[in-house]
């Protein structure tokens, strides 16, 4: 038995730089922030790339369990019903096209077609297909398929059980981001997640993932560039990255000069992905949302807006939640890196009635 309020849900996001926890409950047509917590592991966790091209988060079960239990205790979270994210780098994704067919035949057809694009035996993965679109001319179905390695699922399931959690679901990080940052909007947008280990560009249109593209550029890499160029300690470099950013004046311009080549490359990659999708779909991207630990780099959103002529904002997943006014400034600051955890906590509450 689980003697906890079934209308309170946890979102738990395990990353390489930190583990984050958010507990939400239902309030009217929105959500109430009950509590949150973060345990920074300073890149203690890392991705290990296997021969099949999939990167697995190297987890030490006992350590992760201790951290989750610590977060539950310190945050005073009352719920133990959780949804956990599956990292984009550990998930294989592809888009397939199938002719229209009865629903009872669709699962078999998806499994058969997905095998052509997934470099892991189909029996070693769990497929999560999401309908995208129906071609008006041919009637063909366009389906986005995420393949989760069973090894990864088993690992996370074991961690959840040892931490005393009732695991409701796993889901791809991007699904959580859509729920926290875009839902219920249907317009075409870009999510640029600048994470600790890598960055991910996702185009979301009509509420569905259309394109995803990973970059080997990360927040840690940006910090390291400042550290090495100016001979600073990592902590000080991280502070300068966010506070001085890429619009420094006089002596601060040195930071901008260091970061410019990297930022310009990321902008060009985003522009390239947008161009590919726009030519294919004929749809116009109306907004870029920056998230992840380095989304708050001073001047970054403005640089994207100026260069790409597309409105660019910093993610604010807590904008859909009720919370005490005194938390406003800190939640705005940490919001970009808590977007996944917030979206995870929202998952089960979407259908909950007061």
C-alpha cells in the first residue's frame, strides 16, 4: 500500500550534473508547486558510449538511491508516486511512414519498420511510438518512434524500487519539455536544451516532436573554455558565464570573445535544422525556447533573436504553477534546468480532477 496523497506527483530528473525532484499537486485548472530539490553531483555521472552508438548514463545504483532518498527527506516531499525521464542521449529515435491500416495491425507494422533504423535488436528495446501527422495526399501515417533500451529501463526500475518510489511511467525528456513549456500550443517552435554534457535541438509542431538533433557542445564545455582561457577556477568561470555572458562591456568583453565562436556555431546549427524542417513542412517557426543550465547566459536569448529574427525566450516551466511570491526570483533563475522535472510531475496531473 502507498499511504500518500494520490493527487500529488513527483518528477525526478537524473542528469550528469545534478538530480532534480519536483512535487506538484492540482490546483484549479493549473498546478501547485508543493516542493522541489536538487542535489548537484558535479559531473560525477557520465555517459558511456557503447558499440551500437547509444550513450548510457553510468549509474551507481546505491549512490543514486541515497541521493533520491536525501532529496525526498530534505524537500519534505509527501508523495512517492513518480515519473522519471529517460535521457535523450540514451534513447534512439526515428520517424517512419506507414500506409493507413487498422489499429490492430499498426503495432506489428511499427515494430517491423523500426528495425530498419534502430541498431539494437528489436527484442532489446521498448518502443514508444507517437503519431505525428497524416499525409493529405497519400493518407500515409507519419510516426515518431523512441526506442528505450530494456537495460536502461531495468536500471531505472531497480533504482526507483530501492528508493521506495511507486514508478508510474518513464518518458523521453523531450515529451516532458513539451508538457512543461509548450502544451497546449500547436505552433511550430524550437527547444534548445543546453545541458551539462550535450545540447539537443528539437522542433515541436502541433504538439509533436518533428526533428531532434544532438550537438556535442555543452554547458560544461562553455565553462571549461572560460576556465582555460582566463586561468580561473571552475566556480568563478561558471559565475562569469551566466552574469557577464556575451554582451560584456570593456573588460568584460573578453568573455564574449571567448564564447562567440561556440555560440555562433550553435546558432548556425539551429538555423540549419529550422531550414530543413521549414522546407519540408512549409511551416514557420514562431519561437525558440532556451533551457538547460546554460540557458541563462546573459545576452544569449537576445543573440538568437537578433541573428535568426525569431522570438527567443528563456524557459520558465514554473509559469504554469502556483507558488508563494517569495520564490519568484529563484524559480525564474533555476527554471531552465528544472523544465524536465516539472514536466514529469505534470504528467499524471493532466487528467486529475479536483
